[in-house]
C-alpha cells in the first residue's frame, strides 16, 4: 500500500536534515523546470461547505490544512447539478451557457433530462467552451470521469479520454482509474483530469442532509478522494501537480409534508410545467397567458413567481431563451412535484433538496485547493463559483474564454509567483 501523501514531505524533510546526499528518484518536492504541471478537478456533488471539519472528511480536511480552502463557495442560480457543473468549467452563469436547469425544453431540440443519455450527449445543449475543450485546442490532453457535459462533442472537440456517467461503478474504482491516468508517463499523462462523485447528493435527497446515511456517503466520497491522493503521493506526483476539490451546491432539509402539487400552482389547461422541484419553470399556453400570470405572479404560501424578465437581478437569470416565461422559486425546505407523486411523498420521512436561493447557508458549496500553485494553510473569503474557471485557465496557461468570473478573489490562494 502506498503511504499517505502527507508522510512523503515529512520523510523528505528528515532526509535533508540528516545530510543525505542521495537524491531520491523523483521526490514529491522536485520537478524539472520544463515538466508540465497537471491539474486535477474533483467534484463531490452536494458536499455542503459545513460538512468539512466535522469528522467525516479526514482526507479533505488534511488537504485543506496543507493547502487552501474557502469559507464557502456560492453556487449560481439555479442551485442545481448540471447548471453549476457547467458553470464551474466555463466561468459562465447558467443563463449564458445555456444549461439553465436539470430539465429544459427548446423548440427544435426537444426535452433535456439529466437521465436522458441521448440529450446529455448532444453537443447542441452545451453552448459554451468548457476548460477541457480549451485545453485540447491548446494541445493539452485531457481525461474526464463523467463530469456533466463531457459526454458531448462541443465545438467539434471531445476530451482525449472520457467516461460516461455510470452510478454502478464504485467510487474507489473511479478513483483508481483517474489515478492510473495521472500516473502514466509524461508523454501520455493528461494535463487536465476531472472526477465526479454523486453519492452525497443521492443520500442527501433520500434521507436529508444530516442523516446517518448522508454522513456515511460523505465518508465514502472522502475515502475515495483519499485513495486517489495517496496513490498519486505514492508515485511522487501529488506535490508536482495542482488539485481543486469543489461541490456544485449544498442541500437543505425538507421536512415531511412540505410539498406542493404543481397542478395546484397552475391548471394544466393554462400552462405547461417545464421544470419541477425548487426552481419551477412554467410556460403559459397560447391564449392563456393572462390567466396563467393572474394565477401565478407574486407571493404565495411557500413560493413566489416572476416573469423571467423580472427575476431578482442578483440571480443573473432570465435572459436565455430556454428559461420559461414564468419562474417560481420555492421557499427553502419546500418542493413542487406532480400530483401523481404526492401519495408516495406523503409516506416519506425527512428528505433533502437543493435548487433554492443560492444566498442561503444551506446551499453553500465547498472549495479546496492544493499543490504547486497554492499557498499552505490559507482560508480565503467566500466567492462565486464562476471564479473557478479563470483560475483553472491560469493554472493550465491557456487563454480564458469570455466568462463571468474574476480571478481576484482567488489571488490570495496563490503563491506569489503563480
């Protein structure tokens, strides 16, 4: 078994103090000036910022202590998986990159559902350049394990290697495959690699964010990350690369019974409900716009509705054609689902949901960074997740496409010469 990654730097320091004149074969502290520096991006879906430091995340906590962490990272609206994962790798708000929800509709393209592999793999849904496409265009090989968007050809480009999402593959197996990619000889090693882990999100939805099952899922994800980092450290690679760990959003408690039937929000004869859940998109039927608006617009018990052009400005949302004409935002802890699912939901206990106002503490996401470019033992102020993309472009030394981010909040995380 490879030693844990933190022991390697300790061992190197002891050798130096002992006056050892033998140079170890590629220690963690050395690299040639011309050697490329890989970047590894890891997402743990729905890892709340306040999950760190509570005993469930020893590997992530150690990584943060030896690198940088943010107090938290703000997700973009809506605080959902696919919109925010694509924001992280493009630096664009969902309203600009076009993945405006986990469920969308566009005339000529049809319907988008995250479980629809054909839609997820259709590049026409992904209308921005993610970091792996920019890297490939710059001649840098990339390898992606199921990051949302990586299954599609975007602007005629795919990652050098990519794996489609498959929940049946255990987290440890995913970690081992990413480790093998990064442990290849420099000639084939990816310059940018990414890994997606979803188990915390699944447990949080099913049992609530504070349930024992969710804490176990957090420990499982943390162990997979630790396994990957230990493998890289054992090959003398971890200290010669950069690692960023993020989440896309947090998770809020949904107590039993806190659910609204979408048919009670607006009659089916007046409108089509395009997206359900927490950010609810509604398209009035022809000839029924006035009736739908009269029924929906304004404040209601447990939710509020706006015309898309009148949404709160701080959400940066509503200009994209894929956003339905009316958007209803559920209050924290409330869901909107079809009436057909109400009976089953009535039997359920406490659950969890996200997609609420990104300003809520329950929606706060995680950011940790470690490696050659980053300072050690630093905690930085909260920032928006659009800022991650310009940071990654800088680390890869590739041109950043137009984006909504700002690297300034992350400069305190970087070594002075990086």
